[in-house]
C-alpha cells in the first residue's frame, strides 16, 4: 500500500476527476459516510451520544458537514461549530454547509476569542468530538482561533475522531509544527499519510483506519509514489512451501560472527533467530575463550572458536580463518555483541571487501565503520544494514535529531549511496532500497525496546538470505515478522514483561500468520 504526501494525495484527487470523471463532491460525500461507519464501529453507544463537530473553512470542514448530516439522519444529537465565517467557506465545503443549513442544523460560528468560552462549554458537554478543522493540505502550525480550539479540545479529554488527519499535524512531517489534536481515532481517506505512520506525529492519531472513498485502485497503486506501507501479502513470498525432498543443505548455512565477553547473549539470540527463520545450518564464530560456554548454551548451532584479543573479542588474526570458514556458507551476519576493540574493528573492515556472500551488518559491525563508511562501497556481496538512529548517526557523522527529522529521504539517500538495503530501526521501522524507494513496517511495539531484540532481527534476516531470498524481500519479510512476533508477545505477556527471547518462541506463529496473509493495520 502506498503512503502519500499532501501533494501526492492532491494529485490523486485531481486525477480521479480528470481521468475518471469522479467529482470532488462525490469523494467528500464518501469520506463523510465512511467516517460515520468507522465511528459506529468504534463507539457502540454512538447513537445515544452527544457529538460536537468542529469544522474549518476548507474541504476538511466540508467532510465534517457530511459527517454531521449522516449522524443527524441516524438520530444522533449533533452540534456543529464552524471556526470561520460562513462567507469564507467556498466550493464543495459550501455545498455541504448549505445542505446542513437546509436541514435546520446551521453551525454555530466561532470566529473570535470571545466565542471560546461557549465553545469550551460545548466541548465539555460532548461525549465525542469530531475534528474537521484542518486536513491534509494544511502547512505549518495552526494559528489563532484554530490553535486555541485545538488546546481546548485536548484539555477537555473527550474522545476525538479526526477526519483524515488530526488538526495541527502536516501530512508529510514526523514532528507536529505546533499544537495538534490528540485523537482516539483517525479516519484517513484512500491512503495513509506519512505523518500518521511517523513518530512522534503518529502518536497523535490514535487508532488509524484507512477507508476507501472511491478513488480508483489503479491510481492508489501509482508506482511513482516512493513510500509504501508493508503488508503481509508483500512479504509472504519469502516463505514458500517447502519441497518434500529437501534436506538441511537446501535451506542454506548462516555464518554468525558475533559475541565477546559479557555479550554472549547477543550471539546466542542471533544464531537461534537464523534457525527460526528457516536456515538449515548455523555456525557461530566467536572468541576462543567463550567457546565452552556457548557449546553449553547452544544445542543446534555449531561453533568455531577463533583467535581473540586481550579484551576477549575476536582479533584481526582471525581473518584467514574466517574467510576459510565462509566457504560453503550462504549468508553472514556480522556484529551482534562483537565488541569495539580496535583489532576487532579492523577485522570487520577487512572482511567486507573479501566476503562474496550476502551480509547482515549489525550493532558493533556498524560501529566498526564509523569514520570508515567508504568501506561499505567496497563490499563484495549484497549488504543489509540494520542501524538504530544512534548507530546511523555514528556511521554518517550526522546528528541523531536530523536523522529522525529527515528519516525517509535520508534512508533513501543512504541506500543509494552505499548500494545497500537500509533497515532503520525505530518505532515503525523504515526500510530503503537503492532503486525501489522505501517502506514503513507497521508491526512492532514499545515492549521491543529491550536488549537483544536487534540481535534477533539480524539473525532472522540472515536466515532468510541463506535460503536464497533476495536481499530486499529478506529485509522486509524479516523485519515484518520480527515486529509481528513482538506484537504477539505483547498480547500474551504485556509490553512491560517482554524479553528478546520471547520473540524467538513466537516467530513460528508470526510466520504462519504472514503465510495466511494476515496484515496489521
């Protein structure tokens, strides 16, 4: 599913009219009808509720007038407030305002600070507030009477239904530019807008429902739109039916280069995750002194002890052994718990140009390239990078705040610059490919903000690569399943109690759901 900017959504509306003869007035009607439908689903007592609808002067306000009309037709007690002068309302919004007036439901005008006390009283007496003040086309912070109304609504604490987008957000930006409505439900039209999926702005949207308002699906699938929302059907091909005559060699062999003293857990999680992803064999290469404990911790994983530094990390002297060990393997993961000893970091930088295998570069594998990012351009095989914003900041020498603010274009730029797949880990992870734009991953939750979940992700990606899954699909499928396993863990255990190891136990169920095409919305 595509994710749109304000400009892209405006163009889809225009093309619906120009190419298919679908009028903007019809789209507005459908938007209002679908909003009411979602309200009925979300609020079982809606028909017995008092609803206050706040309308702006633009098309979002016109949507609000349609919502008011259809609620009135169902017998709901509705009061509509117009935060503009009637004379300022034009076009389709004016048409629907006049219909409302003919029904005897003329909105109350709120145009000055003197009207705010009465508005606050109306909002305070409501069971539900509908926000139809500012829509997708709004730019910059809400000002004047609109900003004051937003503050009033938030202080009242009533459940708010946002029409298309919570007022105060812009469609494109992850940061609200000023005060914004805190919605319980956002009903957005045709396609999701970027800010509904990018935190912190997404935190204002509540539950997001994407509804069809009649824009042709051929337009909604426009390949020129560069950002998508990942769905189960997109990643299901990474998990094909297995051949009955297959053997363990059929499903590849992952080499995990990981672990150091105090961080054997990272190596363990990555290795087991590679197996959970379906890899036939996994070998863990680790510092010599840690081998005995890992032989006890890991039953199904083979181990290879390597020369180590005085800090008990894998040393540069292990390079030849690792290159020999990589022969016959089908994917490599480098970095979980690897450590930051200079000798270890030098090893990583020399490995990349020499390994002609798909590589997942994670954690300390990425940290080894801080100040040496050019090494990525020398990688002999396809690479998936899995940084969180802090690791990407160190790799690029770019401030973390800038990464968060520009995450979509920056992710696309990094993928193109290094000819690599970038998995930028955060709330709603962003995956960018060199030639295929970017996608947002809808799975995952705050319970996954715990040590070791990134190691599980690295192992899942490597396990898929080892089976011959293309790097772009492997990155998307592994990340989607990783987040879905986290969502299943949160359902069963609660977010506070989750451990990274719980994800390993739930990866099989997550894969089953993906194969059945169960998407997260």
